[in-house]
C-alpha cells in the first residue's frame, strides 16, 4: 500500500480550483480523494491499482465536468458528504435540523487531513453553526483487499440538533456500468440477487424493521461492463449495521452516480459513544457527543463476482469474525428443532443425541422449548429458567449424556423478546419497547424488550451469565423472531440506533465474560447477516429454510460476502418443513457440507440407506473442512438455467473441489463442457468424480469419460479452464462433487 499527497501543479489551468489529493491502496485497487478549494473531498477514483507515481492532481483535474447550457455556473461537488448548502442537486449526504425544527444546511471547510499507508482521516468544520464538525475515516488493514469507512457529526451541542440522515462516506459508482445487483428476499428465501438497470433518478431501498431484514441484505454489487462470474472488474459494498438501514443509488442528469448507505432512523440530540477500530461498541467517546453513520466495507476486485467474493471472505476471516479457536475445526452440528419442536422429552433427546453422534455430529444444540412454560410459540419467552416439568433435574443430565457421546452442548435463546404470557411480562410490563399510550403489535405472541433501559440490559446479562456459568455450554443460538416496531422512547425519541448499540453492548459483555462460548446470529433465519453481528458472533443462520435447493441458491449468493465456515448449513428433513419439497439425502447432505455443516431433522425417520449416505457426507466434510474453509472460492458460468456450479482451490493451486448442481431437467440431450477457474495453467491435475454412486441409467445411459475410472482424467489447468469438463447427465436435485489434485502434489509424474 502506498500513500500520496499532492498539491496543484503549474500545468493545471488557472481557472481550475485549488486541489489537494490523497490515496489509499491495496494490492489490487486504489482509492483517490480530492478536495477543491478546501471543501469536503470527494472520491475521484476507485478502481484498479494505479502506479505509485501517478499524478493525482492531474487525475482529479481530468475528472472536472464541463458546463452545459441551462446549468448553474459551477458543477456542484459530489463529495463524500454531498451538501445542500453547496447546491448539490441530488440526494444530500446529510440532513440536519436545529432546535426549532428548521433545516440546517452546511458548508464544511477542511480543518485538516491526516493520512498514512493505512488510513485517511478527514476533519472539517462549519463555522456558521458554532463549531459543527464533520469527521470521516477511510482505512485498510495490511494485506487486506477491503476498505472500511465511516462518518460522524460532532460539536454544535448548543444547537439542539436533530439528525434525519447521515450517510457513510459517499461512493461514486462507475458511469459505464449497465446495472447493479441488489439483494431482496423474504423469510425462507433470503438473499435474492436482482439485477437492476441504472436509470436517471433514485433507487431507494430501506429496511425499517429494526434489523436488516430478510428482504434487504445490506449490500450492493456493481459489475463493470463485460464482467462475469470469474472475469472483469466488480465493485461491492456492505453496510455493517444490525439495525434498519437505507441505501440510495442515484444517477444524476450529468451522468454521475452515487451510492449512499446509512441508518434508517432519525436521531434527536447528540449521541454518546461510537465504534472503535475493531467495530466494538464503547460507551463514551472523547470530545462529547455526535452522530455516527455506521461502517461501510467496500472493495473493487478483478476476477468478477468470484474475485469480489474472495476479497470479502478473506476480510471477514481476518478482520471481522473472532473465533474462540481460530485454528480449530468447525464442528458438525445437530439441532433438534425440526425433530421435536416444543415437545421436549429427555429420553427422546438422548436417543436423538446418540443417533447424531453415530452419524458424526460433534455439537448437540437444544433449541426452543427448554425454559419457562414454553409449550408453544406464544408463551414463556423471557423466563430464562429451565422448565422443571421437562427437566426435573435441570439440563445437567442431558449435557452429561451429550458430552459422554463426544459432543459439546449448545443452547437456543431469544433474549431480546418477551412473550405476553410470561412471568417477566407480568412482572415488568413497562420493559416493553413502546411509547407511552401505544401498544406494540405482537408477533408470535411476543413483544420487544427495551434494551436501552439499564434495568433490562442488566437483567438479561444476569440471566444469560447465570446459564453459562452454571452449565457447560459451548454455543448459543441467539434468535430474534420478530420485527422491531414503534422503537420510540417515553420522551418521544427514536430508539432504533440506541437499541442496536445496546444489543451490541450486551453481546460484547457476555463474550468478554465467557470468551470460549460461540454465538450464532439467527433472526428468524437470515434477517441479521451483517458484519456488525459477525464482529460479535461466529456463525450466521442464513435461513429458516432447510430446503437444499433454496439453500444452494442462497449460499451461492452469500459467498460474495460471507465465507462458508460462518454460514450454518443443515441437512433438513426428507420433506422440507418450509417448502414441502421432497429431496434426496445425497443432495441435502452435499449442499450442507459446502457451508458449516449440520443436521436438523428427526433422525428416527432415516432409512438405512439415508443414514449411510449422511454418514459418508459427514465424514467427507470432516476430512475436507480445513481445505473447504481456507480455499479460494469461484462461482462458475454454466450457461444453463438448470445448472449451477462453484469450486474451491487452495492457495498453492494444488487441489480443488468442484460442486456442480443440476436444479431442473436439462433442455439439451447432453451436458455441455463446464469451464473451471482459478487453476495453475501449467499444472496437470488428476480429476475424479467423488460420488459416482449417484449415476442413474435413467438419466445417463452411458458415460465413457475417464472421470469415472480409478486413474481419473489428467488435464492441464489451462485445458480445464479453457476446454472444460463434461459431466454426466443428472436428474434435478443432484450435486456432483469432483476432486482435482496436481500431479506434483501427489508425487506422481506423467
């Protein structure tokens, strides 16, 4: 990484405003900021790496726009916080009101910029408004390919400020890109990739549900023209915030485009606290209060969607997730939810645990129904004491049984909510999150607790700490099964921001007290998959759907931002409980092992053949998880709607695993070659089909390929990437697994 600061050279025409420039670099990209006449800087370049000696002032001057007829006498600046006070015609990056509710336009001027190889810190002040200050920080960790940035408004305490909008530092988007990828979905169908064409005006996406939501994963991807799954330049941005958010993509009449991410809430009065370099919440900040934007994580990468995904996956592994044992294997889970639901019987659970251990499970997770009087989804939530009716001797006997089988023990909790029919709700009706005189709409018979109340946060910490202290619990599945509505305090102030920060503080405090306990972020499935939670959790529950066909699609989309080892991926029941679809065990198990593998079904329903298939898949996962969770991932182009493929390649390019799914009946009589990616062109690979037992004569009558032979098929990486491989025909819901090893890695010479 290199940093350059430049001032205006003599070669720039006199009428050009004074320029100052700064840059941040990774090995593959450069970010250049430029300030005109001491105003807030804007990003004048974000793309492939530039030479270290690049003349940044000339670069910035070359981006100045001409004036057209019928326009103002100056092109308003698209800065990192576009200002209404400077005549910006598009969506501003800041909307403030004073104590009388009047709009407060700003005209910030630079106080200073501190820059080094890892960060650019911008300080600006608006002298018209009694010391109102703007701060922004851009940073990149050594050897990382993802940058982070956030903004803050500080000072002006005597103005009685109210904030309607503060964007994280605003990013320009390429003006030649035809479209961008937005993410939409619903419960059990999260992470739907939608191609949206750029059009003049605003594309607004907003989550007002108190969490990112199933329908609004907080990210956007912008491929450059011609980019594919494995080639071309791609820009990607993720907003690492666990509450509501707003995303704005705007195309201006002069061709410029901007992207804004920020919090979906208004805030009255200056907030205390903030986020340190590692994203951990802290209660106080030097210099008083302010408003913060939340953090964007962004990158430009070559290599198409796959290249962008590899950058973000590496970023999460190295700088976001904190595993208690980073080098340890990710254990195979067994979750009993879709086997027993609320019907807990100790002997049944022991039997399921024994069956799970026999199939290779390493962690047993007791899901909802173990506490209070929790016989269905409408009661008991909030009463975090073990139900003596179901567990007369407590959880100890079950935990001892699980540990005796060689597994550790996990537990489901939903601390943020409370059932109306619970002892907690009856004792503390005032703890519900709702303004005076209003009643929250219920969800599953439950309300949202006001975590911003010190008494509520203290109670929840005490109950969870007591559980973790009294039992050997290795893992908490932290659920949140309803939207947050009416997040307003008794004083009428919006609590959305403070509630999310209170959640962060609660989890941070628990992890500090119990550093060996892993926590999974589950929000009725994938409603909270953001990096803000992943800075506190070690796993996300991608979706409540265990339908392997839906999961394959969702996990493919998630791979752009999430490494597979943090994505919970379970083998569901034969007949999926969320879709009703009946899928073969081989397909369910193969899809599950491409993430953080687990089982979530009634193991008593398994036939002998199904159990044998699941046992083989689990053994394959265990044998290969170190490879799967460290290898580089590539999404492949298949050219067929019914086919989808991904592969993982190790750093030495000496081994790969290819996963090729058939999702519908082929429209062709035979399969077409599948071109691989990420291999060493000059390496020779021995390639074998790992699951030939799935071949069916009804689908493939005859397949003479050497892939089926013991010796496999030997080809160069160049041939595999350019000519490709032809795979057998398969019925829908089949996942072929192929392994390739470089001959040198085998000690083989051909």
